C-alpha cells in the first residue's frame, strides 16, 4: 500500500517534531559545566527554514510556533517573543518560496541570512525597549553566523536522508493541481 499525500505530510510533521525534540534534548544535556564564550548554531531554526523553503506543507505555522514556544520556555527565554519572530520570519520565507524555487542555492542562502539577521535584531530591539535582560549582541550574531554556516549541512541532510526536496515545476500538490 503506497503512501497517500496526507499520510506523508503527517509522517513528515511527526519527523520534524521528533528531530526538534531530539535537538532540544541534546541542547539541555549538561555536557559542559563552565559557561561558553561562543554560541553554537540553532539547528532547529535552520531545519525550520530549510523545510519551509522546500516543503512548506510539512511545517505549518502552528507547529513552528509550538516548537519554538516550548524551546523558549525550556531555555528560559522571554516567553513567546522569539517564537513570534520565528513564525513571522518563516512565514516570510514561505511567501518567498515559490520565487526561490528556480533560483540557485546562494540566493536562498542570502534570503535566509537576511531573514535571520532581521529576526535577531528585532529580538534585541524589543528586549531593549522592554528593559529585559538580553544576551550580548555579539553572541546573538555569532549564533546567527553559526546557524548560517550549518544551513547547507541541514539542507543536504534533509534532502538526502529525509527526502525533503524543493517542488519541481511539474509536481502535483495534495489536491492534484500543478504547482
């Protein structure tokens, strides 16, 4: 019995949720006791951006909001702000996905880079306006650049290991209409 488009979408949403849960669990493990002077990549954000640009039906906005709200609470961030910024950023990428389909990976990467930088700067500005303690801008920018460096690896792993590819011009969507 073959996969129906609806079951494939449900399966890939579950895979996304499992990957995000696993990455969150790894981030919460106490592997180092001393504070670090550098910030690693946000692999959940890179995964979300890559999947939104490749198969937007696999990662709906409520699922992204849920993942980032829960990770924000677990990492003791101000509740909801980063989740809202990520939803706004990924929805912007989702709107641009059809136009990026025929362009090169470099154009996609630049679009993701601009989106991540704007999200990070908006987060810093909102936290500063509300007088909330915030991490140093250098650490946030370092995390953005590390996420951008990891983005091609996430895209390659998503494509070759999980089969999350861009829609081809003649592909059919779940309602059997041409894209």
